[in-house]
């Protein structure tokens, strides 16, 4: 494997055993939120459960706990909303619970691979970091994992926004390093991105984008659609995402 593409935490754990680096993609909204928070100067601790244990985890790490989008207050404005995080004061440490993106990051890290958070906002910056560190070669295999969503029974629901996000990174990577050897799945994801005439419109119109509109958070889709709007690359180090040097 040189450059592979997969879906969800199960495949992340499977590929992490052979990959030197795993790129996590959860466009709406975990990895977009991580990027915004890290840009602001926060270290982001992913946490896979949004339950009573999250508060204890935040206390253990002397961190602010992000709450649900509808649970924010003027005194506690931090949530999974990228737009809210952009507007809020940046805490030194932020715990960001997410059953999809956080679980994916934890699964990827369990294999000892480097873990990078990617979105449409930093897709080219991520590709540049991967090339700089030699990821995607036979010696340093790379896996790009789309998070997806969940059906009511807990099974994986593939999500267009994450397929596009992963494809965006893979397309940038093949432009910067054409000598790499992607799997057919990785090539197909990159081709999907390249063939999408208006990715921002697709983001606004996809199932997850429409859900955020219905819940009253269209600004989160707008932030996620800022293609190449960021040069910050969050890397998971000692349990927290911080900016790659």
C-alpha cells in the first residue's frame, strides 16, 4: 500500500496497522472544527463519547468542554460548530466530543500512525505536509479515511461531504507527487473531487448540509466550504491536535 482510501473507524483501525500516517476527514463538522480551533491557538482533545464522562475528561486535562450546538450560552460558546468556535475566545485546551471524527482519530492513533485532521479548508496544506514527510511512499504508507455518518442502528452511513473531502486531499497529493501509487479506491475518490463542478454547492446540498440548514446552522456549512482557506494542519500529538510545525 502506498496511498489508500477507506471509510469509518473500523477501516481506520485496520489500515492504521500498516500506515505510517492516517488522514482523518470529517467535513461536517469535526475536522473542520478542529482546524478552526487549532488556527485560533487551542489544543484540541478529541473524545469519542458525548456523555457524562466527557466533563470528567475535560477536568482531567484542564480543558474547556465543547457542548452540543443548541446548548451553547454567552458564557459557554464552545461547541462542534466551526462558526461558533471562530467567534468564541480560544481556550488553551478544548475537548471536542464527536462519535464520528473523534472515534476515527482514536482508532487511527491506536495503530501508532501519525494522525492528521483534514478538511476542504486545508486540503492543499495537508497534501504539502504529506509530501514533505514522505508519506504515501512504499516505505511510509498513507491512509486517507472518510468518517461518514451513522444510521439509527449505529452502522456506517457513507457521506458525500467526507468522500469529497478525502478526494480533495488525494487530488492535491497526486498533483504534488504524481509518482505515488494510490489504490483504485483512492484514485476514484480523487477523481470524484476533480469531476465535481461546484464542490461548495455540493456541500450545501448534500444530506448533512441540508440537516445543518434545518437545525439552524447554515454558517457551519459555509465555513466548511472555504476550500483552501487555511494553511493550518492539525496533527494529533499526545492525545491532542496541535498545529504541525
